[in-house]
C-alpha cells in the first residue's frame, strides 16, 4: 500500500536517512539507491525531492548551518548585555555530539564537509554580529566605523582556531575571547 505524506515531511525523512547513512558509511560510499533502500521506498522518490546526492547534501549543510546559527541567534537576541559581557560569556562549544548531523560533519575523513559547514554558519552569523556591533557603537562601547568589515573579521577570523585539531575546545574559546576583546578594544 502506498503511503502519502506531506512533501515537507517526506523531504525531511529523506534528509534524515541520508544523514544516517553519510555518518555511518561516509558520503562517497552512500548512493541515492542506498538511501531509498534504507527508507524502504523507490529510488525515484528521492530524486523527486533532490535532483542529486550533491543537492541532498547541500540541503543538509544548509539545514545544519541554520540550526547552529539559530543557537547563537536565540541566545544573543534575548541577551541585553554589553558586548564585552557577550564575548566573555560565549560558549566553548555549541554543537551537540548526539545530533543527527554531528557524525556526518565531524566523522573521520569528513574534514571537507566540516569546513563547508563552517563557512555556511559564518555566512549566517555575519549579519547578526554586525547588528551587535552596531548596538555596541550606539551605546559608545566601541568606536568602529566599518561595521561590516569588523563583523566579517570577528566571525570568519575564528575559523583557523576553531578548526585546529591540536587544541582543547576551552583553550580555543579562551583565545578567541581574548582576541575579540583586544581587537574591538573592549
């Protein structure tokens, strides 16, 4: 018997199945046929929602980037505190190791995927950081004219440290906090 589901539900099921298989077998060793078989559906159904495995993966990157950026956005929008305090209170880690996406982007051999995800998260965070810098400038906390450049440096400038594998998370966070406080003259 054929089961009909709302398109957004079916699309998410395909994404979820793909993430399980990408995390378990790796991206290269997972095909659209594998995803369909795992779900117990016809392969054509997967192609109905995603024209290729690459498009499916790109969608997963976008979705996870939105989740991660949303964690920052939610925490920062509710916080009415000085920029210095926001930086000092920044968490060392924002990813849940049990999340369905985690093994895909952090598994062995998936460094390329993690880098792609990192860039997408940065892309989403720059406008938020620019708004925070604008608020800090309005209150006199910082004296920066070019807020867009400052926001880009604050966000993308962290990647070298965040992607380093030879440092503990808390050490990374401490270095980033110290540099941001210095660079923004807080």
